[in-house]
């Protein structure tokens, strides 16, 4: 029976290294300068790119593709990082998925996050169970249970929790506001600390800043409202001119 070339050590074609990385674990794959360079007992890891998974020691089932992807990971498992510096500062956070250059870059201990897009969830450190799809989506986030779908959606969110934003720049300026739902182009864009708001439609409640418990359904509904709370608007441009009034129904 024909046999292939069997080599004891990784192949080094300066400065590229091809093999299974440090630790001599047969289930690992490493391609790139110093990829999986510190591994001791970690199994079933794949590192492709310069210094990918370099610091990993005992973490298992990780996939890193791209320069410095998961470079700081030590013991965390079941992470997937695809892109330049994706999940690069992650140390112990597990079950994260990052696809895109610098996605989840600053994550250290946060787990169960999904980031798809350039610098999505970039500053997330310990926030968990967040989903960001789109360029700079949830960029400043450190909170939990947030969902952002659309370029720059929930971009400025810091500690706000349980928000859902769908659409270009939806809930973009939100910082600590919680339990808001925005669906549509620029919906609830200027909201910062307002909570329990629902905006559905393009420009719906786009000027809202600190007001709470409003519902706007329809294009430009409650679009000029800033601090008025407990309003309900349904239909095209309904309650559009309301700014600070409260407890209106239309």
C-alpha cells in the first residue's frame, strides 16, 4: 500500500509554519506564522493565519481564520473567528461567532455572541447573548440580549439590554435604553435612554431621545417626538408633530 510523506514536526517555510501547532495534538490544524504556537492540551482547533490562536493553551473546538484571529484566546472553547483581528482579545469567552474584519475584537469574557460585519460588536467585552449583523452594528455594546440587524444599528449602545433593532441606523444612538424595538430605516435613531418604546416604519420615532413607553407604527409616526411618553400612534405620519405631549392616541 502506498504511503504519503510522514513528518514528525511541522513544516516551516520561513516564516510560514504548516502542521498541527504546539502540543503535538493530532486533531489540531495550524497554517501560518506562530499559529497555535502556545497550545498545550487543546484539541480539535483550526488556526489559519499569522498568529491565529497563538495564545491558546487548553481551549478546544475553536476555529480562527485570519491574521491575529483569536490570538489572545487561552482556555475558551467553541469559538469561530473569521477575519482580520476578529475575536482577537478574547481570552475566556466561549461559544462566540465572529465573521468580518475586527468583529468582536475587544471581547474578552463575553459568551454566546454572534457578530457578522466589519467591526460589529467591536467594543463588547463581557456582554453575552448579543447578535449583530451589519457594519458597526452594536459597535460600542457591553450589554446583553441585544439584537441589531442593519448597518450601524444600535451602534452606540453601551449597557442597554434586550433591545431589538432592524434597519439602517435603527436605534443608532441608544446608550442605556432598554427593551426597545425598532424596525425600519432610522427608526428610533436618536433614542439614548428611553425604554419600552416600539417603532415600526421608516423614520418612526426617529427624534425620540429619553421618552418611554411610546408606540409608533407607520412611516414617520411620532417622528418629531423627543421626550413625550406613553403615546400611541398608528398610521402614516400619525402624531408626527407631537414633541413633548404625553398619553395621546391616534
